[in-house]
């Protein structure tokens, strides 16, 4: 569930991760100039048009302000370049010129930022790729949502449907590498259940408003939908479309947004059921933790794993908090990764 670049291939993603997992040398830590702390940290983001991107940065700011981390950071330089690869390269070049000590990179391209990463590496700057991956072996990589995420959501969805039913699928951006990886995961699950029939697939680009429009259109075309599978970030729009159409609710999948949890609480008595899979919104905080570890001379793994929580309807209802923003992703903490930032704290930065 992301809004990201439009060009990278799934094969390239797989190949890049394979190189990391086979232990090819990263060398970023050895190239790092061990400047005295506190450090200057650059954050280079591409697209900034959905709630996830906003919360990623809120999470990072909240983590940076924690008592253990705040003394290590002199300054955060955050740039949102938009969807242009060229603009993001320019932003990274600017951070290099400002002599930042590390760059957290949410890349617009799987390969397009590699030369900029190499330039940063040459200057002893730690680079950590997060949310959208890059193929460069000169960067640390935070694990991204993909095939495993899609398969986890699909398996729980199929279980909720009892292994059969007519469904519609709402995907992200056509041609996007993350969308393709998630689709590989959910398709591998659906293929095992001949009773699951996909009536239609649409691409609302991980946007709730577009999802509401597309779902309204689907409801006007089909009267036999038994379930709605979304990659996430679109489920609240789906529910609003059902409410507006006065249609009978069916199971819906989505990510760990507070608004969807509260929709499940509000409409469960009217038949709404759902599956929520956490998006590990703590990934930006984990990227900062990794960068600070490398700057401190610690050995950091080339590929840093994340974990995704999964909630059924009853668990989601328990997660709902009307005091939080509807767009708040609730998986903001990871005790195993050392990220202790409660949802309420992140919400205060939105």
C-alpha cells in the first residue's frame, strides 16, 4: 500500500533484494566519515500526496524527539520532491552539498537515484532506503511491503469469505513495482481457491477519494459482489461508497488506518466485516535508527526486516480511537526493533 514511482519492474526488485541477501558488500559504514555527533540528517522523499507519506514523516519526527535520540540529531532537513526523479536527484545533491551525515531516502525510482547514492557514499554519507526500494548496494534497505504483505492480506480475506465468492480488486498504480509485488502475493493465494472469482480490477492509486468513485461505479455494474479486496489506503473510500449506495456490506480488506477500524466498529452491526494488515508505519523511524547506528560505528544489516500485524474484525474494533485522525496508521511501534512511539504521540505530529 503505497504511492510511489511508476516505472520499476518486479524482476529488478527481486534481483536487488537477492543481491542484498547473498551478502554482497555494502561498504557504506566503512566509507562513512565519523563526524562528531550530533549529526545532520537529510530526509529525501518523492511523492507526498497521501496520508501514509505524511505519517511516515510524523513518525520520524516523533522518534527523533524521544529522549534517547534527540541528543544525537543536530538538524533534520526534509525535502519532498514530488514525483519527478530529476527533482529528487537535485534534492539529494543539495543535501550532499550541505554535508549531511546521513540521508533517509524514499525513492521515486528503483534505479534512478543510484548515481546520487553513489555520490553520497563517496562523501561518506550513510544512505538508508525506506518505503520504496533502490537496487544500489551502497544503501541500507528497510524491508518494504510486497509479496508477503499481499499474500498475508489475501489469506485472511479468503478465510473470511469461506474460500469462495465473487470479488473486486482495488490496486495501486499500474506498473508500480510495489503494486506488482503485492499483486504477486495476493494472486498466488487466490489461484489456490477456484471458488474465488475476480469480477473486476481497478486502479484507484491508493487514494480513498478515487477508491470511493471507482467502488460506486463497480456497485452500479455488479449486483453480486461478495467481497472487496484492496491493497490498502483505499478501504475507507470503499465503505463510504457502500454507505452512499445503501448497499449491503460485504467483507473489505485494508491497512491499519484508524478510520477503517472505526468504520468496522460503526457498521459491524449492519454486517460490515474486514481484515486489517499493518503497514509498519514505524519504518521511517527504523530507517533513522539504522542511520544513527551506522554513524555510531555499529554494524547494521544490509536488509533490515519489518513485521506486519494482522487484525480481524473484533481486533480492529478494539483498535478504533475516535480521538485520533481517521488517516492515522496504528502500527507505529515495534518493541522488537526498538521503536517505542505510541500512536497518540505520532497523532500529535499530524
